[in-house]
């Protein structure tokens, strides 16, 4: 079945075709601001969808503003799990300990189930996974966390997922190897390369034709 025949996910302000449900995307780049802008264009929910965002480096208010900047009213259709408090708004929960991947995974999975009950379609995203890698000595546990809590639910639901990794962050291991390892688990990858104050080039792989596209930020 072609993308046009399925209820694919539209992407805000990016020259990309709608994305099939079940797709997982690894988003990488060494400019956190550009990475964040592109991330929210992927994960901001439309009227018939929900968004679930795990934000490691921003509080709930900042996440809600970014969601609304990407799609009008997206924060009202979203659930936010943040590692920086305080809780801000009824849709925000603050994580107690980012290094407790078991507890974090349970919280994230619970919110996935909540999103499933509120809308048949949802978008899930982690920004930034590099902050988790920085705090966790064994990156294999991060891979297990991603597979159990982000990737597996995508295969069971009408959903898309995005994991953003800032490659400029020191994570205690070779970043190139980390990215290469993660790419084997994700269906697609997008590298964000900032090319100007308000512009970037996206190097896209796994979303139809592999190509590079220029976008405004």
C-alpha cells in the first residue's frame, strides 16, 4: 500500500512527503537549536493526533511553546515528560532522576498508553537523547531503553517516533560509533546541518528517496 493510501503523518514546514505510521527517525546534528526546531516540526500533533515528548534539557513551558510554534494548538494535544522542573501545566510531568532508566521507561510507557487511549494516532519524541547518554555509563542500557519504550510501541500502533541526538555533546564514547549503532535500530535518519542564522540542510535517508534538502528555521 502506498503512502497516499494510508493515513500518513504530515510534517510541518518541511518539504518531505507524509510519513507512514510505524516509522522511527533518528535526528542528529551538532547545533542544538536547529535540531530542536526540526524535532518539533516532526512531533507536533495535528487535530486528530496526540504528541508525547520526553524533554531532557527544557522545562514544560518551553516545550509547550515549541510545540505551538510548530503547529497551532499542539500543546493542547500533547503530553510532556521533562527532566527540568517545575511542572508547568496539566500536561507536564517532571522526571525525578534521568539516570534511572527503569523508572524513566515506566513513566514514558505509561504516557504512551495514555496517548493511545486519547487518540488513535500519536507522535512520540525524545529531545535530547544525548543528555541521557551523557549521564549513563553503559550506552547499551540506552539502546534497550529506546527499543522497549520508543521503538516497540511504534510497531504496535499508528504512530511515528523521533529521537534527537546532539552530536556536539560529550557522551563518554565515540559519537560516530554511537550514531552508527543507533541507525541500525531506526527506520530512517535525518542529519541537520545548520547553514546560516535561519537556515539548515537536512540530509535524509530512509524516507523515500535519500536526498539533501534546504529548509528555513
